[in-house]
């Protein structure tokens, strides 16, 4: 709250360097540069279109003026051809008589420049003395006021030194041009303003969404792993990006949680044997002298240390298998051969403990894999069957179905309740009844890691009575 | 017997030196790979114990250089890297045996002795003999005091391994590696039962037992004194 109160006035009274700083930051953003570039392109094209419109409309008006003049001249030339100079003077006088409102200008002079007919008083200043198109200033009285108007016309030298000027007051055209000019100027200005505002808004919108992603990443990096990028529900690229980032964060959070759990489990499960070890050594130290009880205690401590090391080794093996750091020693392996070899190793101990160990292996069930790892998986399953069972039959079966290879170890022990079958594959999970038997709760995790390493899976089933563990491998080797 | 220990951890090196001295070996110690290679190049050691991760020159490079120089001193690699892959790399680089840290000294001693014998013993012999026990590698038969004893193929290999190391301790791990080619320790005492079955066959009806259990270490097959 306190911080909030402090920050608001600070925002309001930002100093010039602060504003400059934030402007500099804005300029550095990709979005700003992109918006600026687009605005530039937009402005240039708007300017181009407006210039083109201006040029064509101005040109059109000019051409119209010239066409009117040409028509007038053609008419006068016909009169001159038919009736000579007097006819020309007559027609000019007739046309000049009343103001027809079309702003035409006529003047016929003799060789000395004295007007003979026409509707302007004298030769406008600056008119040359040879035939040509010309622009000139025209003094006209409109509603009793004398005004100077721009005009355009054509001068003809008629044989005998007489001169004819046909012109037209083009102040209307000039007014039209300036009207067009100012209209286009305003249109351009409005377009540029709209472009600027639109560009800024689009840019800010983009910037805000990128900023959201950035802020979320920063918060996640700062340790708030459950934070997610907000979605706008538009399913656009930004939403897709945000959804992907969120999925990635979910995955990271899941892994972190799993890792934390494993670390907790490791710490917990190693603390017990370590304190036992410590107690044993302490007792051995307290013994009066190097007697048989002392060496017995030390031997027990060594056994305890060995068990701890075995736990560590199992953990490392699982981690190594799961991370994929293990170099792949894959070769075609006959699973039946591996099963028989394991059974051969375990047969005497099984018999001694009152079990019957049987192998039912189809010949030639071959997959690609690591012989040592698969032997270890099988040995772990046999260790478990011997540890938890109380006699009865242990059956190892190897068979193929379709394109899959199966290895099963089935015992007639207490089995695993349906609801525990998934969790028992996790690290350190030892079901309540087995807490008292020696073991580290890593055997099945290692089996699963090995199966997964070979692109396979582990399934636990009821053997009625007992447990049936089935390793499934896809992809038989030929 | 002169042994070279190449080990950078001074505590381990000191412990190994002391324990090997007590077992009757003369020990030289090198603390890094370069020094180790220099000492080993003299060629006057009976065996080398080399750690894998060493400063300046790692254990595998030391072995590679030695083998390239035609020095065939038996070498045992000590390493914290214990996967099958790591072992294969170590053995390919010129190691003769591979022991994963942490290890029991009895295990190291048993393996070292096996290495030393491998260098000298007549490996081409077709018959192995310990007291009145005889093993024929060609006919694959076992006799004790002239009486044939029936053994299973795996028991034959187990006995062969024990007889080749007669008078010395063979650990359970060594048996698993050499007889079954298993490079991990099962939780069940599988080896003990195999050995006790073998013992039933070769010792039961005779006055002097040959196959002894060495507590905390392994087994030893030896002639009675």
C-alpha cells in the first residue's frame, strides 16, 4: 500500500530527463521502429496519391480552357476567311458587345496597336508582337470595381500588321486549383493524423502484449513459478505464443515439483540409514576396547554404508536412464536367452527359499537393447518376487504378440492392491506392509526407467493370487 | 611386488598406500596424470592402479599413452563412473580391470592379485589343480581324489574362476562379472547359494574342505595346510 501511494505522485511529476529516458526506451523498441517505418511508407503513398490527383485536375482545367479558345479561334478564322478583315472586326465587335458570362476576351488592333474592336480597352502590358500562346494579367471592372485577373490567350498577326487577341479570364480555373489544393492538403493532413494515431495505437497494443510476456517471464524467473501469461481469447499469434509459453511453464513447474519431491524423498530416505550408521559407530566408539562387539558394530556400519551406496547407485542409474545420458549399447538381444540366464542365476536361491522358478520362453523373441540393463530389470523383478512372496511358483514368461515383445514375472505373493499399482513405480514408494523388509523402494522405478529406455512400458496386474509384472516392448528386431 | 598408484585425492592415495604396504606391496604414488605417466613409463611396476579423473592428463589418456608405448603393465582403473558404457570405454582404453568407487579394499586387493597372476600364470594350461581337486578344461570334467564329480556348466565356470585364483580371495562381484557377466549387485544373495551348492559337490564327502568363505570379502579356494 505504502509503495503504491509513493509511486502515484512520482508518476505524475515526471521530470524532463525521465520523459526523455522513456522516449529513448520507446524508440529502441522494435514495435516503435516498425510503426515508424510503416508510417513513413503510408505518408509517402498518401502524398503521392494527392499530388497525382492535383496534377490531373489542374491539367484538366487548363486543357478545357485551351479547347474553348481553340474553338473560338477556329470560328473567327472562318469569318476572316469568308469576309476579310472588316468581317472579323464586325464579328469581334458583336461578340464583345455583351458580357456573356464566359469571361472571353477579344481585341483587334491596327498595326500601330490602336484598338479597332474588342472588349478590353487596350493592349495588355507585356504582350509580345508575334503569334503565340500567352499568359497575361487582365484588368476588368466587375460590379464597378477594377480587378486584376489572370488570363490566358492567343495572339495572331493578321496579314497587313493587324493583330487579333483571343483570351480568357482564367481566375475561375485558378480558384478551382487553389480549392483543390487546399482540399487535398486537408485530406492529406487528416490521413497523416489518422495514420499516426492508428500506428501509435497498434504499436502500443503490440507492445503491451509483448510486455505482458516479458513481465510474466520476469516474475517466473524471480521464482513465482505458477504465474502465467494472460490470454485474450482471440486465438491470434500472440494468444498462441502465450499458450505455448504457458504450456512450457506448466511442464517446467511439473518437473520442478517432481524434482523437489525426489530431493525431499532422497533426503528423508537417506537420513534414516545415516542416523542408524552414526548410532552404530558411536556405540562402537563407546566400547571399552577392540573386542568382538566392536568389530561386530563396525561390520554392521559397513553393511549400512554399503546399503546407502547401493541406494545412491540406484538413484544415479535411474537419473541417468531418465535423462538419456547413457550411451546406447544397443544390439539385437534374445529376450528368452536373457530370461533363462537370469533364471539360472536365481534358481538355487529360489529353491532354497521354497519357491519354484519356471521359465516359459518362446524362442527368438528379439529386441534391440542393452543386455546388462535388461538383465538388471529382470533381476530386480526376481529380487522382489523372492522378497515379498512366501513360497509358491515364480514364473518368467517371454512371448511375442503382433509386433510386440513381452517379458512377464508372476509370483504368488501378497500382490499389490489396484489403487497402489501406479504409485509403486515411483521412486522410494514402499507400501506399508513392506516397510519392515530391507530395500530402498527403487527397484521398480529402475525397472520402469529401463523399460522406457527401450521404448517400452511396465504394467502391473493381479496374478490371483500375487503380482504379475509385465514389460512390453514395441518393435521386434528381426 | 611394486605397485604404482595414480590418484589425485590425497586421502584415498594415502589410504591405498598404507593398506597395500600392509599387504606386502611396495607402493609409489603419483598425484596427477603427467607424473603417473612419467613413473609408469619406466616399466618397472608389476601393476598400476589408476584413477580415471585426474588433473592435467586423465586416467584413460595415461593408459592410452602407455599402451601406445608398448608398456603392458597390468592396470586397474578406479572410477566413480560406473555405467556399462564407462566400463567399456575404460577397458578399451587399455585397462585390464575396472572398479567403481566407492569400493571395499578387500575387493581392490582381490582384483589386484588376480591381475598380477594373469600376467605370470600359465594361461594355456588345460588342467587346473588345487590339492587333490582337478579341473580339465578340455573334457570339462571335475575330479577330486580321482573320483569324478558331476557339475553343471555354470558351476564348472564358477569353479574354474575360483581355481584360477586359488589361494586368493574372489569377491561376489568378481564372480558375478566373470561367470555371469552381470555388472550389478542383485539384492538377493544369489552367489552364496551357487557357491554353497558347489561346495556340497566338491567338499562334502571329503575330510579337508577346499572352498572357504572369507567374511566380509568373498570366497577363497585353497589347499589345506
